[in-house]
C-alpha cells in the first residue's frame, strides 16, 4: 500500500488522500491481506488528542491511515500550507466501502450503537448497496469483560471490514487495545453512522456539507453537544496561533 506521506495538524499526522485514493488503498489491503486501522480525524478528535495522551498515541502511532474528516481539519491543513485535496468524512467512507464490498463480495461486521441499531443499519445498507454482506452485528453497550466474546464473534463471522460505532475516542481506544486479536483487514471507527442509516439521526443536507456548515446542523439537531462542540473554535484559534 503506497499512500502519500502525512502532514501534521497540531502534531497529529493526517494523510492528504482523496476518497478514491483511500478506497483504492483499502481495497488493496483486503486483497493483499494487510490489516489497516483507519481513523477519520475531525477537529474535535484532533483537539481531544491535545489533552488525552493515550488517544494521542493511538492516532499518532497505532493508526495506519488518518483522514481529514470535517471542514475544520481540511481548513487547518490548507491554512498550514498543505495540499489537502478533499474532506474524507467517516460517513462517506463507510458508504464507499459498502459500495466496494457489494461489488467485490467483501463482508462487513457492524459493531456499535444502541440495541437493534446495527441491525437496522444493516437492513438499510442492503437496500442502498444490493448484494452487500453484513456478516454480523453487535450493539455497542458492553462491559470490557465481554470484549473476548465480541472479538470471537467478529472473527468467526469472517468479516473483511469491521465498522465500530462507539463514538470517539471510545471506538479508537477499543480498536487499539484489541488490534492484534482482531482478524478483519479494515478496522475503522464511524461514530454515529449507524444512527443515520437506522433513521435515528439526520445528516446535514448536501448544501450545508458543501458550505462547511455540517457542525451548525449537528448543533441544531443535538443542542446538548454544545460543550463538545466548543472544541471547534478552540481548534481554529490554536491552529491560527500555533501554525506549523
Ligand atoms: N455508543 C455505543 N456505545 C457506547 C457509547 C456510544 O455504541 O458506549 C454509540 C451511540 O449509540 C452512537 C455512537 O456510539 O450511535 C456515537 O455517536 P456520535 O455521533 O456521538 O459519535 P462521535 O461524534 O463521537 O464520533
């Protein structure tokens, strides 16, 4: 797998790839049986890494591909003078990988979300991407003692791709601590993507995504997130102040 070298945004390595390059690289990982841990890093995740040393280490050392997710990460990369071709949002990559899987016969495992949400998301995936194989499901509410059983179920399913929807940083921390035990080739955290597929949460309309206003839509739909979302202006301020 040959991918462009990462650039650094607030000391976090971010790979400046397009969606097409990412999907090709991940397809190659499956065909060549190489395990790859993918993180879609938005401004909030990059800010979490400034304070959480365990999370920082996971993103900097354990992740194989870190993608610029969200208008903030793309803006920061470009502001720092890097050539960031486009945003590679987790939800969009999830869709693109399901599309690839439907064509190539790759199997996915859906892990995360509230009871039944992963199954509902799987049904939607089968409608959107006919032929897609969802090899297993598991909700995201569990105690760490259950991790062994969950890992066995994932491995026994024969999944090529594991989508983990536990929210950040929990999903990356869980993946990092079980990296060697997990057999799927693509391991990726996708936040609330199952909720969107299951119809429990709406994604911003395309015009808002294009106008870099997805954060405003999220704030409008989930006002309780305002404290978490304070990370966005703090991120902008830090990038402007710190520079490269
Ligand atoms: N979730 C879960 N287990 C947990 C905590 C959260 O499965 O212990 C799920 C939750 O139901 C939701 C998703 O993780 O579907 C988090 O979505 P969010 O949009 O908050 O993700 P983030 O923005 O943090 O990536």
